[in-house]
C-alpha cells in the first residue's frame, strides 16, 4: 500500500510504501533533510513537523525524526528552513601552481585539405587523417556521420577535437574552423560538496567556477551511510543524485560571451572531464557498487578506472567527452589524495613532507620524491558538523571562529548572520579556547564554574555558547567526539612516521589539504593536538587539492602520467588492525596529548 507524502516548503509530493520512512520519501523526492547518521536515529538532526497519520514519536516541540517515522496515510511534512535554505560556504580555491597546457585530454587540431577530384579520390576520413598527420587516429561514429557535410560546408577546412583515450587517440567531434572553443571540466566530487571549474583547454585558464552540496547527502552525510544504502537498494539512486548535482552545476554556469546563448551551447562545448574523488564517491559517480569497500579486506572495484564517455553515465555535456578519473591507492585513499599530492608537488621534492587531508576519512601521506606511504584514519564527520549536537556544515550563520579571554567569549559567524550552529573551524577554536581558559580539563570534561554557562541535560554537562533565538551549547559528548576525530588524524601521522623510523621534527613541510583545512587556525589546532607542535612556517595550506589536481590532469598529459606514477609509488598502510595505531590513538585522546613532551610550546603557552 502506498501513501502520498508532500514536503513543504516546495510542495513536492511522492508516493512511498507502507514500511518506508519519511526520510526514504525525502530521498525519493530529492528533498534535503539533515540526516548525518544515515537514518540510524542517533544524530537527532532529521527533525520535521508532520500532519497526518504516522507511527512516529512526537517530542514536546511537535517534531518527529524523519528516519524513524513512517506514514500510515496521506502526510504533509514541513522541513525547517535551517535544513532547506541556508547558503553553504563551499571552498573551491586551491594554491597556485603552474598550469601549462601540454596535450590536454582533448585538443583541437586544425585540418586543412584540398577538395577531392577524379585524380585525388581519397575518402573523406582518410583525407582527414592525412591532413592532421595521424594515420592511426580513431573516430567516433557520430563524428564520422557528420564528416561529409561539415567538410564540404566548411570548404575543406575544419577543426577536429581529438581525445587522448589511454594509449590511443580518437576524433570525438568535428566542427567549423571558425569555432575554436575547447572546454573541459575539472571536478572534485566530495562526500559533502561538489566543486567544478570550466577550463579553456587551449590556454588552461579557468573560465567559470561553481559548487554545491552533493545531493547524496539526503541519504546520509558519511561514506559508510551511503554504502549501507547501496547494500539495500543498489547504486542507481545515488548515481542519479550525483549526476543531477553535476548537471545542475553546469546548467547554472553562465558566460559573458557573445558567441554563446544559453547553457545548452555551453554544455555541448564541454568535451572533456577530469575527476578527483574518494573511492566510494567515484564508484557511485560511475554507477559501481562500493559495498566491498566497507568490509575486510576493503577492496574497491577499480583503483584506476579506464576512460569512459559522458554518454555512458548521463552527463549533459558532449556525449563523446572522455571522462578521466584520477587513480587512488586504496579503499579509503582515493584519487582526491593523488590530486592533493600532484598539486602540492611533494612527489618532486627531496625534503620530507607530510600531507594531511582534513576530512571525514582523514587521509595522511608521508614521503618525498623517492617514496611515499599513506593511510586513512576514519576520523569521522565531527569537523563537518556530524555527530555534534551543535554542529553544522560551513553555512550562513555557522560560528566559524571563537576566542575566549578571561571568561569573555567572542564569536564570528559566516556572512555575519545570527548564530545557528558551529562548523568545523569553529569547533576546533572552541575546544582549544575552552581548554586554554580552563573551561575543560585535559580529558575534555567541562569544569567551568560559571553558573550562567554550565548546565546539565540528561545528566550530561553542557556549556552555553550563545543564547538568543537559537540557543547553542556544547556538551561533553560533543567534545569527546571532537577529541576522537583529532586523535585519529594525529595518530595516523604518528604511525606513518614511526613505521619509517622518523619523528615529527624530521618533517620539513606539512601540507594541509581540503577546503575546510584552509580555514583552520594553526595555533588552536596545535593546542588541541590535531596538528604537531612545529614552527608555523613549516605548514602550507593547499586548499582544494582534489580540484586543482583534476585541473592539472585535464590540461596536461605529463600531469596524468605523474598521477599514475604517484599512484604506483604509494604504499598503503592499513590501520584497521594496527596495534600501534590504537596505542597512538589512545594517547592522543587527551588535550593536547598524554605525552606532553610532544607539545613543548603548548605547555609554555598554557603556563
């Protein structure tokens, strides 16, 4: 038996089966409801107001959990505006690099030839191959079908779009010599966000940028929640969601270009796409089942997928566009990390470098031009607002920085809006400042004696951060989650170093990758023990390395070759069963660490 569920605002309706939840209905209707636990009923963030028969438990404020409530008849669902309409601060910037065009994924080649005659009766295709001096080049059927007309209407002078498809080359499009535009897309598919750039493949320049949240968020914020969804229902729905996200971004892009009218022409001119993504997101983008990533021995479908066409997966760009996927080393160290390394240049340097991609997976790479070892620390979604009662992604109204001095708490919010929650950089600042000002002890227990700030909820100590229309507080469970996240990342770094017989002081450069990472306050991150106690000049933010690396691979065959070399040179260290990791992790669960000798400058600052 099916029931009609209508979501407001938006007036979006969908029919669901009797045993499906409101969250299931939201997924089917493309309505975003915050469900960071993936529908397990543990995060408490999927609160909605409903009218109609249901089996849910209504709290004192009239809310039910969407993931725990099923309709028993026709239902109207109101989704609070905080979840629906706040503007996200999505980071697509990255450090400067040399973006030199050298055999891009698709290049335009001008073909000028003489018209055939009785004495020169070579066929059109073979005549074209001779004109571009590529006798072994292949050609797509659609390009071959259009060849006769375009040759003759263009007076035997045309442009050919030639794709580098692995070890071969293929003519994917032919067009008038008057039209020399050649556009590609570099894209970072993140678990939370998607960022892309339109790139001029003739010059390497960025034409336009766009970003948005990954629509897959509606089934869960982390990788494991999405894999669990695929286990039950297959990958098709999640593939549709990411393809819709990308297509919408491309459709939204507008140029100031007199040669173009509307987004359809823009989309048709896109003839290549380069992707940086973690293995689960890449699998879902390609419609592959990532289930085996979740279980020992943690095997993805492919480390280095072959080049596909856009038409294979439904992207609204030129159907013959090659899709290049940057290779990834392991189930939780993907092409996004390879792209980070490529952009940082650590694979070209003699100095010992440590790269940390601060995110849900917490990937870490140690090495130089001779060798690299890598691991993933399963840090969790705390720094992206998940599993934190006051947490949220970097959106309008999120507290993104905190300072406490003499009991006085100062906050800053994104877009200077009224506070509604705390994002990752704000959480790091908050815990660090609470520790510095003796609001919490080294175990993260709240010890402040300020009666206006300290209170208990369900016997859990909490500290009031902001009062007003949206009361914001942090409790000891939240702090414990933050300590677990920072401990996992720091322990991963420690284990990689110890596995090579090295210490933090041996590291000459630390690269911080990820859009969120570029907003970390180094001093506060060191204060809580997230980052090692090293001089500030050793740290370098590279921003969204996945996007920057994808751009490099889009425009340069040398970059694609380097990405393959990086992939082959990395040795993966599995931490899931490592006693050394669990020892290091346990030691890092304190502020800043149980071994205070590792943080001498922090101890001096605290005195």
